[in-house]
């Protein structure tokens, strides 16, 4: 999906406790691997066993942290966070980890997901100003420690998490222990990894375990808290088992293709989706091309099933980040040319099957089509690896309200005409779910169906697209 069409928030969390290694350096590697989950701010909190230091800033992980800055974060336990924050002056305030001190307990927290009862929870603290739902969680933890006087972060986490509704994969730590937790539906992923050195790692995606040399132990199960301390890993539940609702779009484009989710290879799931799309919507064409990079696996699947050769029409610059500001139409066109370079030989006079993972706002995709037309494409057949995205996400991805979602306001034929493509087919939901996992995977599909598994804070608009 083109960058500005992407949902704005799908954070990455990481945590490590390893008596033998610099935790801030390991966390840097983990965050670098999770950079795609949030590119506007990043932060690390580290403990040396007696105190916690937090360093966070706006920007990409590699731009914020260098060896000098990591050396200033000594310790063998750390958590880290990558985030897409809102723009403007308040953005730094939203950077994580957030931290609090209460009754002699100092802790830091990183959160992936969105709560749906934030406003209700916030009314308990009428004098506080909150920058995010993560801020509210931290304040509730501090309040629990203070009012119940137990002086124990684990007790506070166990007491507070059942009060949260919505999506949360959390990493939390005080000076001596690292805690991971996942909401009862498991909307967002969270994994536990083991290091040869005897250390433990928590991460949103398995490639972040791999990069620090950890092996995947298991997923944190929905409704579970794991506490990692000197005595190893302790697990307990804070909620009854609920139907699993892992975000379908973690498979479609959020997660890295080299990862494993719910026991399934993300790359393999995307290839199967491409195969299913070729079976559902064949077309006579010369070349199957992906919109790089999250559509590559799906395009390979479509090409293999259809027998049409796979090729590249657009080369994505590996250096472009999210920070390029494009206030005008001319700037936006420039931004697109910075991002994508067309291979004219593969485009001119060719009938292309263009495979895209999803269409949310589609504004950048519209310009991408123009780029392909300008390069001489004879026909453009758009195949989308997911169903129409018609309903906003309340569980961790900021997709904007319904009026910004192209499939919420237009029919498929109107979208085809608007995007100026010769044909347009979205993958059926049943085929996508089957492609992700032949077994019932327990997926959230709310943005495609309007059926929200956890009630949302305000009534959804009309169910009519
Ligand atoms: S609403 Fe859509 S994007 Fe949000 S968690 Fe559910 S499947 Fe994922």
C-alpha cells in the first residue's frame, strides 16, 4: 500500500531482560526491525537494576539512537517502542515508553493497540491531561500502586488490565522485572523469545526476536500476563479465554513477510491470498506486478496461479521514510517520484495485473496509476488482496473516519472509474480468511464487515457502503 494511504498507527513493542548483554543495544536492534510498525517516534527505557532511564524522540530509530546515545542507557533490562504519532507540537508527548513513579515504584510502559473505553477510564482522573490511551493505562497503574499501597507492579498490572477494553499488547517494566501482556482477544501480536545466554525477549513480531539471536518460545496468549525476573518466566491469566480476534491486516500488510503469526508464515499467507485472487479474478494480461513492498508475496502467488509472468513495474526507494512533507499537489507528485521509480520497459504497451494489498484512502494509489499510465501501460487490472475496507479501525490503526475510506462511500465500479483502471476486483473475505489459515484462525474482520468484536465507543454509521 502506498505510504500515505496506510493507516497511521500500528505500533511496535520490544522488551528484553538478559543479565549478560547491554539491553539498550539489543532493544535498538529490535526496534530497527519493528520500524515499519511506526515511523514517527521511538523510545527506549532501560534499567540497571536500581533505576530506570528513558530516552525517546521523534524520528526513525536509526536517526534517534547512535552508539553514544545507547551507551548512556546502561543496564540489562529494557523496553522499546516505535510509534506513528499525530503530527504537530504535541507529537513528542505521545512518544513512548511512558513512565511513572508511585510510592517508590518507578515503571515504564510501551503499548501497541487502542483502547475503546479510554474516555470512560479518563473520567476517574479529572485533573489529569492525557496525551493517549497509553498515558491513561500508566496513570491507572500508578494510581493502583498508590491507593492500594502494595508497592508491586505485577499486582497493579493484574488489577488494571481487566478494566481495559479494546486492543493492547503491552511491555512494562520496573527496575527489576519485565512484564508482557496481551488483551483477551489478542488483536495485536506479542511473542516471547529465549536467548542462549539465559535471557528473555518480548516483541511484536518474530523477526525482532531473530535479529537479537533469540528463538521463538511461543506467543503470549490472549488474556495472559508473563512476568520475567531473576527466577525466570511466570505466567498467569487476567481474563477468561475469549474468542481470538487477531487483526486480519497484520497478515495483509502490517507484519513483516519473514515473520510467523498464529503459527502461519506471513509470506505464505500472502502468497495463498494471491493464488486465491487469481482463482477468483483471472484476467488476460502480460505481466503481474506488485505495488512494493507489502504486495510482493501476493503478486508472486497471483502470477504462479495464473501462469502470467511476474515482474516489477515500480522500484521503491529504500531510503524514503514517512517524514517527507508534501503540502501541495506538486509536492505530493514529487514525493511519489521519490518513492517509486517506474521501469518503463516493463510498463510501456503492456497489459498489467497490478496487485495491491488493500485500498483504504487510495489517494496515493490514484497518483500511482497516473505514473503507470504516463509510462505507457496499455491496460491496468487492479487486484486487491483483501475485501473493501469500509469501517474504521478502533483497535490500533488510525484509518480516519468513514468519510475518508474510499470503499465506504463508493461502489466498486465507482472506485474503478475514480482510479482509472480497466478492471478492479477485491479478494472475497472467505477466500482471504481461508488463505491466512485453513483452520479457523480467530480473526478480527471488523473493518471489512462492520461487526466489531468489542463494542466501539460511538455508534457506527450506516452499514450501507
Ligand atoms: S478493524 Fe481491521 S484493521 Fe482494525 S484490528 Fe480489526 S481487522 Fe485489524
